[in-house]
């Protein structure tokens, strides 16, 4: 799967849930895409189909390509603990995801762009790799010369959700990655066990 740049509502309709956030278009058409989406009787999905669908949903939700996703799974397998939970923790520790969670960007795609365009620093150093993996205690900040950017100011003004594994310093426009989140604290509706079963075949 190359980076998807088409209509997000169409993807959300495929998975029957708004995986990219609030979506008026999805609310109007919350049935599968295609000319027969509303009436078509769907054949029962196989076990493999369910597992594949869950993996695809996770990839679209976080905006990760197949090779990166597989590498994250292998890394999760090498670490101790429950593989599925560790996989989600590693994904949550990606720089683009943390920028999104902190409220610096409205979407993960926007967060990736801010990182790529060198507006974000980690521990005082500019990092332009969205997949950069944060460690506990790392400080993620908006670069000083980028703090007046309208896209960042607007996003921070509307931030509402706070996460227990992140600490935000409004005065310095920076956030601290305190620790890897527990599975119960990750809000995404992803059944990671299906992904583990798929890659374990």
C-alpha cells in the first residue's frame, strides 16, 4: 500500500467506522463504498479476511506503510510482553503520532508534514523523520521560529484531549513523552490480536 491520498471517507466506509476522526460525509453514508454498497449482501468474511482487514485498518489509521508496519511487528516480537500491545505502544511512540497526540497538529497526516518540514525538535535537535521512535523522557517541541505558524496555533487552541503518557508545557510549546501507554489508554478501536495472528502464519 503506497501512501493513500484519496478520499478518506471512502476508506472509513470500508471499515464501517470513522477511523480518521469526525467526518460528516461518513455520517451521511455509513455503508460500504461502491454503487451497490447500501444493498449488496456481503459474503461471510473468512478468518484471514478479518485479520487482513484489521491490519489494513491499523495501517490507514496511523498512516504507516507495509514495510514499516512489518518491521514494527518484528521489533514487538523481539521484545518481552504481549506482542499486540507492544506493537501498538511502538506505533504510539512514533514522532508523528506524538505530535498529533500533543495537539500540535489536527491529524496524523498534518503531523507528518510538520515533522518533514523541520518544524519539530526532539530534545532540542531538529528531527525531520516522522517514524522517529521516541524514548521515555524525550522532549518534543515546536521549533522556535515555527511557533507563530497559523496551522500550529489553531491546532493548539482547539486541543481538548489529554493523554496520561504525555505531559504538555504550554509556555514552551513542548511535550514530554513520559512512558509507553497502557493498552487501555490507547483510544483506537484496533483488535491487535488479529494482526498478530496474521503475521504469525
